[in-house]
């Protein structure tokens, strides 16, 4: 058990760590500087280690002091989150939630869903960053992210929301003018819109479950923007290979038609929820995880609309 004397000592250490002097730490805690100094000395005596180096001009934390201060602050953050969760209940979650979404999928499918989450937890402040590049969740202080593809960062905890399926599509205008390929090898005679971020670019790998075929494609248009390629496909420029989530609305509306529908295009990876591998996630992060998992529980939104 932790008694009040230990709490006072650790509070004094944190104040000194933040303020850099006994005088400023005393002002922060409304205590005389000599009391702060005595509490630090008592803590050092109890632990048997020097925590603060004192000179006539300044004080600084030792390595041991800095580590203890950091651990104490982390523990206080966890305690604060536990108190909020216990006192307010899930419907009154507070604080800031930082999320990272893939830019194109995020704008098309996740952004329209997010207001539902905001209405459930109106006291939360949610920061959402849309970027096609993976952000550093740990280094940049994100609570969670949605990622598409193959995961490599072992520092993260991941939960698969749905499998990734990439398909091929073209406009009726393109098909009327150039016809449909019947086998993957026929793609060499077609204009295949190029996305340079593809791991195998300019090679397209297709699978029908029994075999895998590779085709070196050619294109009159190369772009790192999925929406730009989608628009080109709509206007009959060429065949687009992309996630089914990108072309789902166009397939439903008939502005695009499936190409080689029995084949999947570069089908590795998945759609994941990832978060830093902290032992104790804040309640607000857990609430988002529960909500987004529920959104995909009966299939992704692009298959249910």
C-alpha cells in the first residue's frame, strides 16, 4: 500500500522535474521550498539512491530521478483515466482521441460513419488525420489507426477488421471499344492504370484460388492518387486495379463493370485496426475499438450499402 507520505514525496519529485527548482516547485504545490527539499531527501533516503543533484546555482534530476519521475507520471495518467471511467461512465468519456485513417478510404467510407461515434460520446475531442502514408503511432502520439495492407510494425497491437480484396474494373465505354480480357495474360493488350505505390509495380499479380498469374502492365496514366485513377477509369481511359471499397459504388451504379471477376488482384494483406501496444489503453481508445469493430462485424460498409 502507498501511504500519504510516499505520495507527498513523489508529488514533490514531479514538481521539481517540471519546474527545475525547489522554489518554483514549492509555488506549484503551495509549499515552502524547504518542505520540497525535505520530501526529496526523505524519498532519496527511503530508496537509497540520489534522485536530484544540487548545486548553489541549479538542480537537476539524475538518471534515476528522471526514470522515477517518468514512471510516476505515467502511473498518474493511468490513475486519472481510471477515475474518469469509474466516475463518469462510458457515455461521458472525456479527453482527446487521436486517430489516423487512410486518406481515400477514410474520406469515402470512414468519415461518413464517424459522426455516429461522436454522437455517442459528445464529451470526447477527436482529432482525425487522413494520410495514405503510415504515420508513427507511438512517436506522434496516436491512439489508434486504420491500416490497409501488410502490417510490419511489431510495436503495435492489431485486430483484423476485414480481408483485403483488390479487383479490376473498367467503364462500359472502355469495354465497348476494347473488349474484355478473358485471361490475365490478355491484360498486356490493355491500358492498365498505374498506381506506383503497388508493391509489385508495374507487375500485376492475379489469383483465382488455384493459380497465380503475373503480368507486366503498361499504362498511359500513372498516379499516386487513387481517386484520380478512379476518375480516369470512369471516363474510359483504362482498366483500374484497386480495392473493392474504391469501386463498390461505381459497380452498383454501373459506371464501372468488373473485369476478370473470378480473379483477385494483388490480394495480400487486410484492413486492420492498430494501436500502440500499451498495457493499459485509455477508456476512450477502448470505446473507439468497440465501435469500429461493430461497424465491420457484419461486413464492411461498402458491401452493405
